[in-house]
C-alpha cells in the first residue's frame, strides 16, 4: 500500500480554489430522443391536469411585487439525497443577500425544494407538478445527472432558465436555449482522477463505481485514460447502491493488490466498502482517489465513521473544480453561505464544507447571474433576461468587473456595463451555454476541513486523454 503525500501537480494559485459538484453531474441519461418523447407526453398530461391560472407565470414574467421562487430540482431522498440540501444551502445564501438589498425589480426571492429522488421516472412528474403549482419561477437550479436528460427538455419547453449540475456529454452538443452549465463534462473528470493517480505514483489501481447512471459514466473513460497513462486496472467492481454489504467486491479488490481505488459510489455504498476492505485487509485501508461528489459533509462523515477520520483523511484525494478561496468574490460568498448555518433543512456535518461541496459555488454564481440579468434587462421574463446571463458573465469590452450581487447591481443601476466574476471564477460561455473551468485536487483534514493541494492543468488532462 502506497503512502499518500500531497499530489505534485501544478501549485494552487493562492486565490483560486475549487468547488465540486456533488454530483450531480452524474447519473445517466436516456437517449435524448427517447427522453424528449417522454417529456413531451408528460407536458401534455400536465397541461391537461392543471389550469393556466395556477401554473408558473415564468414565461410571461412575474406579477408586480410577487415573490420569485428559485426551484432546487435535485434528489432529496434516495442514494443521492445529499445533493438537494447542498444546492439548497446555496440558494438560501444567494437569495438572502439579494433580498437584504432590495430584491430585484420589486421582487424578493424564496427557495423551494423539488425532490427528484434521483430517478427520471420520479423527476418528470415532480417537475411538471412544480410548474403546475408554483407561480413566478425564476430560475431552476440543480438538475443533476440523475435526471437532467429527462427534465431539461421539460424545463426548456416551459421556457424557464435553468442552471444544471450535470456532466453528461450529451449537453456538449445539444442546444437548449434555456439551459446553462458551469461545470465540466464527466468525461473530463475521469481524466482528472487519472492525473491524480499518475502524479501520486500509482501504477496499479482498482475501480469501484456505483451502478447508478451517473457513476457508471466514469468507468469506460477512466479505463481508457488509465491505459493511456500506463496504469494497470487491477479489477473493476460495480457496487449495487441498494446493497448493505460489499464483502465480495471488497475481497476482489484486496486480492487484486491495487495501490489505490478510484471510486464514486454514493449513499452508504462507498463507506461500507471502505469499512469491509479495512476489516478484511488486516486493519489496513487502501488509498482513495474519488470524484468531486466525495467533497461533501455527508460523505466525509460516513467515511470517517467507517474507517476512522484520520485513516480516511490520510489516504484520500479527489478532483474538484477550481474556485476562489480568497479575494473580493470569495468573501461575500463565504459570508452569505455561513450565515445560513442551522437554517437550511437537510444539511449535516461540518457546514464549512459546503463552501467547497459540489454545486455550492457554481449555483451561487448561477443565481446571481440570473438576478443581475433581470436587473439589466428590467424583466423577469426568462426569454428576455436569459441572453443577458451570458452578457453579464462574459462581459463586453470595457465592462466593469464586479464580484457580488450588491456590487454588480449598483454598477448596473448607475448605467455601467459589467462582468460578474463570482467565487467560481470568470465564465466563458460557448454556443451551448457551457462554461467549464479547470480542476483542482482536494484532500480532507481529520476534522473534515477541505484542503486544496494543487491544480490540474489542461496539459495534464490532455496527456491522459485517449
């Protein structure tokens, strides 16, 4: 078993840190054609079952003085249940600042959770019910890889702007006018994990990924990338997320003698596997290289309980998205988020971890971009303010760079052009409304504090890309 020391990747840039995405970038997608057909039927059924007076008025704008609802569409139950509360913390933080500073165009914001259960079959009816019962939506956040392929067509057909936490490659080349994404494809995250393993000096690793759509999307790209990097796959195990024991898989991993395990298996699966490996391996744990989904308070709490906080932290590395951890954007974000400690339903563990947890940073930026676009366009109509999301994020020549809703809204009201740069860093949207950053390497302290030990450069990713 190889001892783990900080990864000798490119040094962290000081004022840059990364956030993850609880993954939500993961679950898998049904083919878009099939999803679109099913979504269209769901929309028809929803339209037949609800009156226009009770549904969302987002497509035509909010009524004067009405509260705008930011809908957190994500799993709040099931194996990915930690995702919803993570995004909800972001929503509480961002909207509390907006509300404390007068709101937007006379409107205050509220947050609403919509439980998809991490299942497309449950997600589509939940989203249809959201539109049927909730007036003045603006915008939708979340939409994880568990259900994005199913619900994005539905939300887009409703002409509602959304910021989704999905890494599915389908969204790299299918254009939805109301879809925005601030996280990279899962394909790139597979390569980032391989970079970590390579730079730690591992030449033989085991794979252990959950049987959910999102986790399985990493497996084949990781295998191909490991081959390119000259790293042997000792064994590849699929973990049934509904199982209560993984003794067979643990024995297979131990007998294959890997130096580390590359993994993503959410819920109780990974912690249970870690505990059984330690039990069957003479009390010795095997180092872990994980996806950004492992950067969350619930995951650390469960893993630390399974093998011991010190043991887990000493052998753990994960990729994550680079975000700022100091400076003019990070300060307001940190204050806004930590002010919600104890107020967000479903949040657990070390609340400061939400500063780095999947979705925390980028959905905060998404909500601010949407609110500022409303200010800029003087409209709450999604089709009107949507294009200004890109204008504000990417800026125009001569634009004033600003770092918070308060600062940016003041600049807009004074007649200035702005470029918003939040804690997730500057955006560069492409024609598919994707803006993806670079990766960073995270570790944990025994107390659950997230530490950044380096950046993964684009050149390093290209070097392991098949």
